[in-house]
């Protein structure tokens, strides 16, 4: 009997977004709204009970996070920026890699101390030029790890004592011990996704410490316990599963972003919902997203 997904429950389309590269879902508890991005579509989207609205940008927007001082903190192609809606004009703040024009930001998360953990990647998906950064509220930006083609899915354990980080093209999820000062221990191999199951992409954790891993090209989300043991899989009706987060009034609805990127005409005809935003009801609960600089 399923422990985390109710019997006869399947993912449903909640918005047919047709995103080229849907990513970075953020559930805003105060607004009871979901924000997410289409990286290659240069678009930020918002879903609530009244419907969907979006904001268009001149460059990639790759993640969105609440800022404790109001508005949002976002990652763009090369910069970390402040964003105030509804005008939607980013105010660039930090540019950690000015010498790496072929890189861009990708996935990111805010920890319980209000620090941003964000990864960069080679936009051509060829060179190992990607790195993982920790950005403190005072603007201190430090590289924590490097040597990635595509960084992905940074996420913290519920207690904040482990950081999970994905090397997508190597199909490997690493974990790092995190001390009370936010310093990382050594990188440890944690989970390896089989070659025939696509590549690990974005992920989230629930209150019990289980890791929910989206698999690009894998047609599924895999759920692992805190020891890395596979618990369950959620079959998906599209191939490219990019990221997920818990939302809804009790944080038990899993929202799932997907992508049309890399699919030819035949694949798109066979997957008409590719790029949609999905949701599935679960018997797990997530944790509220933390605002950047929340502890300053």
C-alpha cells in the first residue's frame, strides 16, 4: 500500500503553460499562490485561485525567492537581483562570474538562516564550468563547490544539517553536511539515477526528510528516504520533469514543473502536456519556503 501517494491518484494538469523550460516553483504561503519560471521563455508565472498571470523579461530568469525586506530575490542569466512586482523590473545586485560569459544561473534555494544557495552551469551543457555558491544577506558570495556542467536542485534537509545538490549530467545527487555556521563538509555521493531513468533535476524535501527527485527524460519523480533508499515513484505523462515543491493550504499538494526543451515534433505530438504545470495530492507535507535575509 502506498505510503506517500494515495491509491488511484495521478498527476493532473493545473495550467497548460507550454513552458520551454519550466523550473523553480515557489509556494508563497501568505499569498496562497505558486510562482514558477520558464527559463528559456524568459518568463515568471504566478498561479492562484483567480488564475494565472505572467511577467516577461529580456533574459533568463532561473529562480524566484521571497525577500524579507519586500519583493523577491531572483537569479537571472548572470546576476542575482531584487525584483518588485507588479512592475517587474529587476535591480541587479551581484554578478559572481563576470569572466564566464557562457555560464548562467540555474536552480537555487534559501536555507533557514536566510542564505541563498545557487548554482551556475554552462548554458551549452558542455564545459564543467558550473559552481555552487552561498550568498549571505550582507552580500558575501562564496563559491562552495565546482566542476559541474549542469548544477541543479539544491535543497536542505528539514533540520538544515544536510545540503543535497545534483550533478545532472553525471546523474548523481551529492550531499554535504552543514554546520551551525552554514559551512559545508566534504561532498559525499548519495544517490545515482540509472541511465535508463533520465537525469536528476530539481528536487524538494518533505517534513520527514524524504527527497522528491524530478527526472529529466525519465518520465517520473522518485522519492528517497534520508538514507537514500527508494520508497516510491510517481509516473508522469511527460518525459521532462524539472522541479517540484509542496504547496496548498496544508503544504501537501506537490506542484511539478516540466519542459518542452529537447522534444522534437513527434515527441511533442505524443506528449501534448509537455511544459505544463502539474499537481498531485500526497500524504506528505512540505515545509514553508524561507525568505532571503529572514534572519538579519
